[in-house]
C-alpha cells in the first residue's frame, strides 16, 4: 500500500509528497499550510514512523484549517476542533486512514483487540 497523494482537510486539499533528501534534516515531516503541501520523509524500514508522521502533519493542517491558532485557546476548544477535524478527515480520506492503519500494523503492531 502506498501513501496517498492528497488529503482533504476541511475545505482544502493538501498534496502529500516525499520530503526531499536535500532538506531532510532532523524533521521527518512538514506541513506547508500556505501551499497546501504535506511532506513525509520516506521511512521504508519503519512504516509506523511514517504513519505517525503523516498523522502529525495532518493535525498541523487541521490546526490551521479549523483556525485553532487563536490566542487564549482553551483545552476544550482545541480538543473539539481536533475532534471535528479528525472526523471529517476520516470521512474524506478513507485511503489515507487505511494506509495509516496498515503501516501501524507492521512489525507486530496492535491488532485493535487490546
């Protein structure tokens, strides 16, 4: 299974691209909200890391698209915003969520019955 090439986050479509080798420093991912691009460092030896990185960058996109960067944001408002964003993301991006789950199962991941 390959990482999806795009994601719908709220009203926006983000392109998903590999992180160029020449800018791969310590970062394993990056979300550019102005350009609508999420980059993930290829980690063929650690699929759960790639899934974690994609999810992390999706949360950055949700934070921006759902305007959660308000000053004085309460925990409840942040959690509500992330909940709404994640629910919409799951509805709009089945292939991405299937990929994330598939990657997390690699190397003895949990089976969901714990």
